[in-house]
């Protein structure tokens, strides 16, 4: 009788242990991108497929475009609280969790993609990554180029004075709010999924985004002039819950991180290749592209923005610039 009882107990333990050893993990992957033909969304799909294949189905990512899980700020807060979600976001949004991260979304901080990549490979960026992990956020992909951001409005914007009196949509990002204040505009934080309606109803006079995002959200239907201010070279970062990541088996952690690096390179190349194409597509749709922008005037107007950000690590901006110069 005791032998049967022991055998039954061992069988029960084995039944419990087997699923644990072969546990599957599901991860919802969110983005504000609505156009599933955009390079960023296509790379999300490719990433999900590569991860599924390499993990032999142990990690499955389900994609949710067009803010189906909520605005970026809300999704990032859910991730910080431990939700099993991955999000395509940016460092301006990350600034609410780690102020130093906001610098990486600041005006004219990067002179080129090469400079940016030097920073992302430096101990200075590791400091930012560690700060975010302390807030429950794990970076899976750090530096996928999303594009240079420009301004779309119903008039040309060649110099900061042209923004006076204009209400400009900006993302919920402390650095972007301060930047557009410095430019002389009235910044208003609006979720990306609501920008089209905000422009159509004149809640906002203009907005700012890369060419691909402007086309993907059809903003050319409600505003016809894009000014090439290049006020931000935007890199997207893919983040998930630090707690979720910590509880993954080491081999699955390695797969996510390695494929994140692959996606960063893929997305950067695709964005560079497609940027001029999107500009031409906008022009064919009747959009006027303003190229004679006084970029030095915008750089000068926004030079003091970094000093206005609260809670930055002392000397962080100088360290970031030094890392890019090496």
C-alpha cells in the first residue's frame, strides 16, 4: 500500500515538473504604429517569427498595432508594474521613468547615426539601461532608427519665430514638451492615435514626426506642408517587464537579446533606405516639403533645454556627448 502511495506521489510530482521544464511564454507586443507596412512593424513581425523559430515555439509574441493595448505611456506604466507586455516606444517616453533616458530623445543630440551608435555602445548608455531596470523595465532592443522628425503644419516653419502662436502636438515626453516651449510653440501632449483627429479638428495646428509616420497615419490628408527641421533623430527602443525577463530561462533571455540586436540593425537600414522614398510619396500626394529651414536657429533656441529637465544625473549630457565624440 505504501509502495503504491509513493509511486502515485512520484507520478504526481513528475506531472507537475514536466510542464515547468517545457514551459511556454506568451508576450503581447504593442506599438502605436497603425500602418502594418511600415518598416518598424514589419521588423516586429520578423522579430516575433525569429524568436518563435529559435525558441522552438517556447516564446510566442502576439502583435497589437495602433495602440490597441492603450497609449504608449499607459503601456509603459503597465510594463513597469510587471505586465507581460513588450512595447515599441522611445527614449522621450522612457524619460518619465529615468530622466537621463530623455536626453536620448532631445533636440539635435545626435549629429549622425554613427554618433548615436557610439553612445548606445558606451558605459554611459549602460547607466541609463540600469536605471530603467530599477524601475522594472528591461531593454530588449536599444537603437532601431525610426527616422528624423520634422514638422507638419498648414504653413512653412523655417525658423523658431514661425512657431509662435501655434499649438503643436508632441508625444507625452518631458524633453519634447520643453523643446517646443523653447522653440516658441504651445506644445500639447496627444497620443499618436489621436493626432489625425486633433489636426482635423484644429485642436492642434501642427505635429512632428518622421516622414514614414506622417504617411502611415495619413496626416497629409489634414496638413499639406512639411518642414525639414530634423529636430530629433529618433531611435525606437523595445522594452518589456524586467521581472518577466528575469524569470525566463537563460537560453530564452539570450534569444531575445540577440534578436533584439538583429532587429536594431535591420530597422536602421530599412529606415535609411525608405526615408527619401516616403518624402517623394508625400510630395506625390500634394505635400510641399520645405527644405530651406534655418536649422542653426532651432539648435540655438533649444540649446538650454537639457538644463531645464529635472532630476538629471549631474554631468550626464556632457558624458553622453563625450561618448559620441570618441
